[in-house]
C-alpha cells in the first residue's frame, strides 16, 4: 500500500469568540444561541463543553444544553481575576461516538471601571533645603489601578488638593513628581509642609483616592548667633584656678544641634594675661567663662614664669591685691560659616565684668628653699639666718608666727615672731641627720585670720667641714725583717674623720723629738700627690696588695741598718692637709723578726707575742712573771684544801668499825645503803653482751627474807630490748611475795643494809640510846662545822 499524504480537512463547524461584560448581573445569560454540527444524525446530536469555568476551576460559570447546543453564563465575571476563558466543544451521536473533532470556544471578559486608583503608600516623605530655587524637585508620588491599562479605566491623573495658603509646591499630573513652585522657603518660618495629593482614573474624571506628602526643610546657616543681652556681671574668688566664673547666653534661630547652630566664643579684649578661658556648652549653646588652671597657659600668653617641663608659660592665679576687676569683650559666631545671604547680627559682641573677691591667702615664702652655710661645731645660740614669709593679704591687717615643723636633730631654735633661726647645740660630722653634708629643716608660717592659713618653707643648711680631727695611724703595729733590702719594709696608712679637703694627703715622718731614730729607720711617701693614687690592702690579699683608696694615703717604713730581733716602739708624727693642718704624734709598735730567704719572717713566735698588742719587752716580762706567780698561789691553795680533806677522811676512818671496800658507793640506786655493793649492776644493763647468760645472777643482800627467793635469782637481760621485761619481772616478784611487806616498786628504799660505817645523826635515834655522843671531831671539819662543835662538843 502506498502512503497517502496529508490532506486538508474542511472544518464543518467554527465558533467565533464571544464577548461578555464583567459584572453582568442578569444570570443566567445566554452566550451562544446554538452550536450546530454539520454531521447531523437521524436520531440527533449530543453537545458538551469542557474547560475552565465548566469542569475546571472556577466551576459552574458556564453550561450548555446538550440537545440544543445553547451556551449559558451562570455567574458574574471579574476581569481583574480572569480576562478570558478557553473552552472545548464536543459533538457526539446517541451512542456516545464522536462525530467530528472538538472545536474551541473562546469567551472574552470586557472590562468595566470598577477599581479605584491606589497609592503605593499612605504617607510620602521628602526633604529640601531651605531657600531652594523654584523648580527644585523634592519627591514623586505614584498610584496604581487594577482596571485594564489599555482603557481609560486605568488612565491616572495627579493633583494637590491642599498645601496651605502659601502654595510653595506643585505636582506633575502625569508623573506625580512634586517640586518647589515659589522662592522663600524658610525653615525658621515653616519647617515642615504637609500636602494632600489625589490620584483619579478616567484621565482625572473617574474614581479617585488621596495620600499625604510630608516635606521637611533642611537647615542652612542663614541666621547668626546673638547674645541675649549686651552686658553680663560675674564674681570669682582670688587664688581660684580652673573654676567656672559664670555663663553668657546666646540665641540662634538655626536648627539646634547642627553646625550652623553651635556657637564659638572668643575673648577679644580685657584679658592680656590670659587668665580666663571660655568654652561652649554643647547642650545649651551657652558660653562658660572659667579661670585658667595654673600652669596650663595657651599659646600666645605673655606673662608668668616659665617652666621647662611646660611648653607654655605658667600663669599666676588671680590676686585681688594686684587686680580686683576685669572687663572682658566677647564675640560669638558659628562653627560653620554663615551663608552669604544671611543678614549681619547686631548682637555679636557683649561685655563681661568680672569682680575678683578678696579672701584670706596663705603666707608665702618667697625663697623656698632657703640655702645657707654653717661651720661645723658652731656654738649653741649662734644666729644663722632669719627665714620669714610674706602675707599676700595687703588689704588686711594680719600677724604671722613661725614654728619649726621638722627639726630631726633638735638642733635649731626659732623665734616665733621674728623668724630668727639659732643653733641649740653643736652639730658635728658624722651625723645620721646629715644628707650629703646638708641638714634639712621645715619652718611653718601661720597667719591669725579666721580660719588661719599656713605655709611651709624648707631650710637647707650646709654644714661646712672644719679641720678638727688629726689623722690616725693604721695599723698601730706590724712586723718586718731586720735586714735592709730584704723585706725590711712596712706599709703604713692613715685615716681622718674630716671630709675633704681637710684629710688626705697625709704627711708621715719620724718624731723630730727623737732624731736618733733616723739612723736606723726611714719613712717615704708611697702614694698621694704626684703618685699613682693607689694604696691600701685589699680584702684577702697580702699586706702589699694595692687597691684604689682615694680617701687614704700611705707611706713605707724601712730599716736602714741591720737590727736585732725584738720589739721596737717608734714615735711617728702625722699631719693632714687641712686649713690649718692638724698633726698628732702616735706610737708604732714594730716587731723585728729573723729574715728568711724570701724576705719574710722565719720565726713567728716573737711576732705573735708582740703584734697587735703594742707592748715592750719589759712589759712582756712583767706579764709572764705575774702569770707564774698566780699559778704558784693557785697550787698552794689547792694543796691546802687537799690536806684538810685527808684529815677529815682520816677521822672518819678511825670511827669505822667495819672493813671498808675501796670502791664507789652507789647511793643513787636507792637499794641497801652503803653495804649494798652487789645490787643491780648497771653495767649489766648497759652491756648485756659482756655477761654470759649462764652466769649466776648476783644476790641482793638487802632482802628481808632468804636470799634464795625467786626474785633474787632472776635472769639478767641479754639485750637492751629485754630491759623492760627484766624490770617488769622484778616488780611482779616483789608484789606477789607474801612473806614480805608490800612494796610499791621493785626497788627497796627503806632497807639500808645491816650496818653503816657512819653513825646515825638523827636526833630521834640518838634519844633512843644511852650511848654518849662525842662531837669534838666536828671542830676538825673546817670553819663551816665550828658552830655545831660549839653546840654539841
């Protein structure tokens, strides 16, 4: 079969578009008289429609009579919701078979002016500077209309319904742009404009709506600041610094807080010293007049003392006695320059009269500190200076009194009315109250006002050095070899309590009163003028180790001839360099020793006996003889005491009836008395390892019963750890023995053995016997027992 090409099929039925007005109120409304198919069947044709408004949302708007083909509108239409509908029409036979292809049915909704214009916002805001030229555009208002924009239903026109009587603004009817219409916009007259604008459709003849347009005028500096009055009066106390004196008030019509409103003040005249300053209060725009702080001058100040730490002069405080009133001329202007069109101000200048009130001022020491010099050792009662203050209150009659506020050494006395300072006692070097040779005291000056005021002055007294001390030789003794050129040198030094220039350099020489010393001895300068400036002995070094000693000079003592060993005393004369010089003769003790090969002393016995003590050989012999005599006397005394003890022991032994054992009696054991020599052997407790465990323990002879009791035959401890057990066993044996009186401990205190070499001394025992007592032997016991011998002998 051959393929057949597409053929043009003639549509049998075509439905033209149907137009219907929105908001049609007669419902139902016939839209189409009949839809008719060309393929009519004998039994008839069934018609149907489908699409939006029928079987799709929104439902139920359109319907069709299936037998006649009439199309009906069943609800009101709104073009703003849907401006057209596209439906499909079908033709079927009675069996439901499609007779021909479906056709399109288009329903167009015709617009009506049923929507008012709407502004995009209720209030429109704009800004324009005051004084703007006519034609300056400020803002644009706009509205919308929901009707068909291709019809007059949405054709909008704008207008200003109300803007006040001035008529300063106009609006473009088509675009809604608002611009200035006239000159003379003044923020100070009218700062805000409220306009009522309208939008109307149908080219201005239809529906309308309104909105508000608010226009703010921006400020420019077209008004100069002005003082509220021409003269201001103020008062301030003298000596005030950094305090507010008062305020000057100004008025400015410009916007508060803007740069065209903020004022700037200047002191034009009346304050050449720069004692005042003025600033602007940022909240009130008033001028605040103040006294300048002392020491915080400004560039251009021309008076006051200068301080190197401050780049500007130090200003003096206000002084009523110097100047009691000021008349200042002030000017005011804005921080921002005025507009050229601004009128000049007749009140740009003002006069401020400041009265300086007199108050009590503290006294002033014009010279502070006062520096003077006093010779060391100045006698008490010597006037050294008059230190007084002045009272700045020249217009008031006041009296000043003085007192010492600080006098650490209690060295001064002060006249309370005249301010004369005198010495109370001598002040000498060295002193803990001197600082680098200066004595510091504080003087208090007080006036008699109510309340009184005071001031403090510093008195610095330099204590000038006086040459009142002679140099002292150091050391005072030494040793050297007795051969010239072989260690026969001794380094000598000196110190002086005086300060320079009354100390070094020192002059050393042999005493001129003993010219014979020059035959064997010589002294030469070691350091000082023209020398290296070194000398002295360093710590831990040898005697000739040199160290820098700028305060002490030295000399060298040398032997000129070979001298025998022994001590020598050399008188030396020392003199300082003070004015006038002080000199003193001192004794140097030198020990000449045997020289070794290296020039040092070989035998140190003689040097040890003489060095440091500074004694002569004769004095040494006297000391040695005295020592020997003292030892002899001590020996004789000891021999005499020993003889007396032997005589006493002999008398005791003659009265002894028993044999005495030559051993030590242990009384501290508290056992059986003098005969108890075999009690507890303490050596067995201390050294148990020296005694055999099998050895027979000693038997106590102080036991009241048989010595064969178990308590007397206890085993001795073998080690120190058994000592406690040994003692506890003895205690238990004594407590459990029924044949003896009860004892508190293992030690027996009341039993003293069977006899004693000494007779009882108790008066009770003596009264119980008829035996006569012989007390004559008490006289042989020494002076301490003579009183007993007189009573009983």
